[in-house]
C-alpha cells in the first residue's frame, strides 16, 4: 500500500500544524514510516507538544506585532491604575485590553506569540512494581494511626501520641514508597557526595542570573522588615499569647483563642524564639511568616522551571518575589503565607505524579496536603482543588493508559493526608463547633444575616475577586492599599495576556493542566468569595493567597512567551539581546512600582491607620526601668483605641495586660510608689478624675512620630 502523504495529509499539516507534520516526499522509506507515526500519534495519542515548538522562520526585520500586543496590554493596565485627583473609569483600559487580545489572537495564529509546551524535568525513574509495595507496612500503619487517633483525645500533643502518629506516617510512606532503579537511594547519594575528596563548584552565566534574581527577591522580602509593617494589631496579641502558652508547656492541637486557630504557626514561632532568642515579639512572628513565604516561592519557581522551562521559572521567581501581594502577607506575621506554602508543593508533586507517572510524587503531595490542613483554615479548600486536578486529568487524553494508576495515586494521597491530618481530625470530631465556627459565620447567617440573596452576593463576590488583579483589591487596609490593583502594571498585563494565551492553547491542544490552571484560580479564592455574610471582607488577599501560584505561573509563562517571540520572529542580528533587554526593562518597571506600593504607599497608610503601641510600650518600658516597677504603668481604657496587651508586649511584659478603667482608679491610691497613666488625647473626663485623685500629678503630651497619634502621660510621684 502506498504510504506517501495524501493531499488530505498535506492540508491537515498546514491547517493544524501543531498536530501534523509532513516530511520531504522525496525522503526514503524511513521518512514515510515517520509520517505514519506522526499521523497515528495525532489521531490516537494525547498531544504533548506546543505550537511554540513549531519551527517558525524569522520573517520580520522588527517584531512590531509582538511589541504592539505588549504595548496595548501595558497601556490598558495603566489606564486602570488609580491616579491622584483623577476619577478612574474602566472603559478605556478594557478597550485597550480587548485590542491587545485581538492582535494577540492574530499573532498566535501566525505562530509568533505562543507558550512553551508543558514539560517535566527532574522526575526519577522508579522500579516497575505494584503500587502498594508492602501490605504489612500498610496494615501496621493503620493500626498505629488508630491508636494515635484514640490518644489524641483531649486536644493535647503528648510524647506518646506524637510517637504513635509519626510511626504511622513513616510506616505508610514505607508501604507505598517505590525505590529508584538500580541500587541507588537518597542516602547513598548523600554518602557518595560526602565521601568525595574534592567538591567542585562551577558557575555559568545562567546560575549567576538566578543568583542575582534571588538576591533581588531577598531584598524585597527582608528590607525594613521591622518597620514595614510597623505596628501590631489585636490578632498579633492573640497569636503571641498562644505562643506563650506553647512555651509554657501547653501543647494544644487547636488553639481556641480568638475563634480558634490551627497549631502550625504557634509551634513554628516558638521554635524561632528558642533558636534566635527573639522573644515574644512582632519580629518573631515575621521571621516565621517570611520563611514560609520564601518556602512557597521556591516551589512556585520549581513549577515554572520543571513544568515549562528554566526561563519561565526564573520569571515566576522574579515577578512573584518582588510582588506586593505575596510580600505583604509574608511580612504581616500572621498565618496567611501558610496557604501558598503548602499548596505549592502539594500541587507540584501531584502534577509531577500525573505527568511523569511517578508514584512517590503522590505520596509527597499527600504529606503536604495533610500538613497544610494544620496551617491556615482557607487551606481546607485544597483537597477539592487537587480532586479537581485529578478529575480534569482523567477526562483528558493525557491520562490514556494511566487512569487506573491515577486512581491508586489518589488513594495514596487520601490515606497519607488523612494520617497527617489525624490530630485535628480527632479534635474536629470532638469539637466541630469550635473548628468550624469562624467559617460558618462567613458562609451563613450564623453571626449576622446575609445582606442580600445568596446567589446575588456570591456573584458579586466572584466578580470582585476576579477583578482584583487589574482593578480593586478590596478595603482591608492592614494587608493592602485599598481599592488599587493587587498586581503592578507589568505583572497584571502579562497575567491577562497570559490567560488569553492559555485559553487559546487549550482550545487547540486540550491539555488538562491548561484548563486546571485557569479554573483553579477562582476555586482557590473561594475562602474569600464565600464571605457571604461579610462581603466587605472580599476581596481578601490572605484568604485568596494560594491563587497567587497559578497567577504567577501564568505570568512566568507569558513573559517567557513574549521573549521567545521577540527572539524568533525578528531577523535582527541582536534579537536575543533585544528580547532580554525588554525582559529586564519589564522587571525593572515592576520592581520600582512594587517598591513604591509597599515601602511608600502601604507603609504610610499603615502607619496612619494603626495605633502606635510600639511607642506606648517604649514609654512603659522606660518607666519600669527608671522606677524598677512595671505594675504601676496603666493604659486608661477608651472606646476604639489601643489594645492594652500590645502595649505590654512591646514593653517586654508579654503576658500582662495593663488596662485600667475609671471605676478602678481609687484602688491605686493605696500604692505609694510612682504611677504612670497613658490616656487618650480626647479623654478629658478620665483625665479630670485622675487629677482630682492625684492633684500632685503632672501632665505631658507625648509627641508621636506618627501623624495624629499623640497621647497623654499623667505621672504621679511616689508618696
């Protein structure tokens, strides 16, 4: 039978170039066999290649269409930016974005701007054994897990129940873990590395570039850490009191103070205090959350590097590392970065398991899934996100021949994550109202009635969340600059153009990870969107935090796609240098804007909105050192003013509360030692009462370095 390509093959190859390839008709028999192979692959096998890999001969002296798309996108986002004294409208910005999208579709049809194919690097080849390697270890693990479940009753960690728990986890991992091909293992690799007589370190230009970007990221994440943000709020007092409980031996599984919190941050902060001797301070909280932010960023970089290409990974690292959104939630000292910290590796290893069919990756994903459930309550949506990923994978052609193994992989994830989740699972069964209370007050009328019909509030919240990248990130001032886009101009433009490219690629190739990446963004934002009783809390940068992972993955792919287009389309001799110059320019623009938003706009707004408890604490500390007496320094209570616990935390007396109310003023007369009262500058009634009790007292006004934050000091000498 004649195996030469037909006219139909020729037409298919030109219309659908990403699926068919026609070789030279004059080639030998091997070439015609390859034609048969490629056409069969197109009909019967999942499409793995990207249109970006289609050979496109440079045809333009100057890549004007590529720059036009990028320019229109940037101008569109600039039009959506807030400007002082100018009322914002969305019409111009959206129009420019639509024009950018139209030109983008045109250039994509011409194969000028495309995305790199999904690729997988860094996965190991394992021995081809049955999925459950040891039935004995599996049963042994379940027995110890049951015992741990029983002894976790009472809501406390003990040495005994923790040992049962750890043994159960290790046994389950052993039951599923597949060894690598050959006799090598991680332990043998480490031993071999240590036993080398010489260690050689080589640095190429790419490594130096990665190190330079890493240095830029570290600058943004730790620069002026003690000053931005400058003050604690009541949530920080609650957290530090919980950490104090841990340091005093209260090993709780769930901390019920302030409507309840999972344990991970409290034990992490306690370890930081013991290691770095930083005390029960704002800085101790910040160190832990900054480390959590950097840990999540590492896996965001790995997602870009290993599933796209190294340059895309570098752009993910750069743009996410300097961005205001991940930076501010890491600096704030609360549990917010724990959401992306655990989701990023859970997603990474799940995707690796699905794409490379590496069974150990499923186990690691399950470990991070279970651990994340002990971190921050919005993470509770992640099991549904991972289930969505598996479901989309099974529904697409890429899973052909691996669907049964995928079921086993999902089973491994469920089992190992449940065992890791075991302490909180037991506590939740015993105290469901405590664990679920805060979430139920947001999604229902438990605390207050819904402001409108449920479906209407949901759609409004969905719209507000999805538009926060380009328009309005909400009104929660402690972790945002209210009513401005959460992304800078460059990052937002790359994101929205990247979304268009991902949609186009999915339409043409039907790759499951494309559609999952897009759908996962609103799903990961559901903890914010489902604030139905309190829609003012949406958009919430903290409850949407894990959505930054697909967002910045798209940004990295988009930046890489534009640079690839600039390199491949133009006939300029210096096209690669020009492309990299554009990339550096975009990163510099984003860096300067993010610096301004964080260290100028956000810092000034925060300082003018938060109460200056650090200065009050400094006054109390100086008084205690001067008089050798901290008991007689009081903060006079006043509505909507200062949390007195924060004053004492800043003064160095972390477990004390120095609040005093007017009915208790007379009780201070019996103490002859010196006294100090901190009074709100508008509290004339309480000041008059103290002056009548202590006519010998003196009054001064403390001059704060923060605007409109002065307060009164009423000093009483010893009697």
